[in-house]
C-alpha cells in the first residue's frame, strides 16, 4: 500500500508540473491550481466565445500531455464555460 505521505508528495510534484490547459488546441488561462492532501485541482478562466468543445488537454512544463479528454459538445448561445479538473493520487 502506498503511504499517504508519498501520495501527497506525488500530488505536489504533479501540481508543480502542470503548466498549460488547452481547449480545442488553444491555451486557456489557469485561474487556480490547488492541492489538498492527495487531490490536485485545476480551474480555468471562463471562456465566452467557444461554440463547440472537442478536446481539453493539460500539459506539463515540457508540453507533454498529462491528461486529455475528447468530447463533441455544443455550447449554447450566451453561455460561458470554465473547466475544473481534479486528480487524486492513489
């Protein structure tokens, strides 16, 4: 079993490596990057001009993909979206 201390240390390393969020291949600003125990949460700014979402990627400091989600989601008029992605180190 992996100890809680090691999980938290790994979560801190992950948090420190997150450098970019790409929405449909375009960078969107990270508003908040928090850690709570072994949980790392990334929150992006609200996007107003997006009409369709195809992908969300989180990249490290060397532009390697940490995680990627693909979708086919239309965004209604007069809607803004932000993205909150939470990782749990287990």
